[in-house]
C-alpha cells in the first residue's frame, strides 16, 4: 500500500530520540522505514533505500540547500569538475605530509590531560583536537581555534532550534572572516606559501576560477562542517573503548587493527545523524509516494545498523567486511575527505592508547548525549591511567 499524505511520524527532537537516538532509529527502521516529519521531511531509515538514493542523483538531487554548497550540494555534470579540484587535496602525498602534524597535535593534547582523576573528554580533548587538526590541515593560525569552536556550537544550536535568524547571522559572520582571508591570500600571490587556500585560488572549474562564494562554501564545509563530526567520532571511539576493555586491550596489543576497528565502531555508533537530498520528480520510496520538490533525509545512524545489510548489526565485530558501511557515504557524492578523516582518527586513537594504560568511565558522573543535529556526546567523563 502506498501512502501520499504527509503525516508526522517522528522527530529527532522527540524524547525517545534524545534518550537514545540509535534505539529510536532502529525502531523506526523496522516499523516505518520512510517517515515524514516537519524538521527533516521524508526520513529514510533502511540501508537499501539509502543506497538507492545515493546511487540516483538525477532523482534525488544534492542541491537541497538554499545556498550553493561546494561540493556536496552540486549535481552532475558540474559535480565532476568540482571533484577534480578537490580530490587532489586528499591524495596520499598530502596525507603523508600531514600525518606528523596531526600526530604532534594529538600528542600535545594528550600530554596535557590529567591521569588518575575524571576528565571531561569532549571539552578537554575531542573538540580541541578536531579544531586544531582541521586548522593544521589548512595551515590556519592558532587564533582561529576558539572562533571555530564557538561558530560550531552556535551553528548546531541554531539548527536544533530552527532559529533562521541566527543561522543567517552565523553564516554571514563566517563568510566575512573567510572573505578577509581570501583577500589577504590574493595579495600574497607569488610568495612562497603552501596553504591549501593558495591552491584553491589558482584552481579552475570549467576554465574559470572559483568564485568567492564557492570558496567560502568549500572552506565552511572543511571547517565548521567537519569539526563537529570529527569531535563526535573521537568521543564515540573513546566511550566505546572505555566500556569494551576487551577491545581496548586488543587494540593496545595490535594497533594495526585500528583502521578497521574505527570504521566498525563508527558504523554501529554513527557520528553523523542525517544528510539531505531533494526529489526532482515524483517517486515511490518504501511504502511512500513522494512528490517532486520534497526534502529527503538519509538517516545514516539507522542505515548502518540495518540487519538486512549487516549480520548482528548492533555488535562491534572489528574484522567485519566494511564494504557495505556507509560511514563516508557512497556513489558519486562519497565523502572526498574520507582519507583525511581516517588519518586523523587513526592517529588520534594511536596517541590516545600510547599515552594511557587504561581508559575507564568515570564512576561519579555519567556521559551526556549530544542533542540533534550533533551526535555522540555532549559530556564524556573518563578516567585515564
């Protein structure tokens, strides 16, 4: 039976989602796999349906935002030209050059953490690492760190409350700062400078340079867009190891297993709740008949726990085949920054384990989940030894 009426079925702001987003999404996947809600439009919960959307950009457009988002909001055939500009920044030589920078950041932060007493990991480690790592990759100054953390927090709160005025103000503030950096960098053209921004200013898309609007969008995606997800990932990994002493000890003794274990942990406990598409024509999805022009939300934290795609889907099996894992998406819009994210997460967890002999939950303070649109933890008290 096909349904066409918009009937509010769920919301990521509901009490059951706030209490346990993974369990709430597991329930929706099994009972109402394509559901409508005012905040996210048509939410898609099952792995096969999400994969169908990802592999059909003609029907499910990425241009779902009111502003031009580079590169994730651009459809074919333009999309290919932008990816040609962006993809080289995440190839092996750049990753190899950045690894010692990333390791120094992680080691420095670990060295400052107290041992033997409870620390709040998100504020003391995960968020600073995410900001410093992204700024390190872009060769941005230390003075940007606090500003980016503040922007990220304010942006998440504005999205959660749907405060449109705040969203516009925050975007304008970010754009102003980025435009100033772009202007300064243009004035330095011809000097010896290895900043990513230098290369982007020289890049050409279909024979023309990137516009200021496109540059700002791209830089926003690489900073504010990535910092929260990276910080959430660090918190999720640390929480998992604190509660899974067997896995913690395995990874201490065999750190070479970390890349696959990280992907598996983040499959089960995803760091990103959802991303958007928009229908370009009427389509049937699940049991729903959806008109053209409707917002579609892909619920990553549900699709990656779907028992139709993964055996014992909620169990962490560190050596599981990861080919169906949608952690970094799939199809033509698969995340171009996946090599950077994997490097950052591997390095930070190597240093986290190297600087400790034990990671345990605090016996005196519980962890607090982050509120949508964030994932992972708002507060994560741990005891390190």
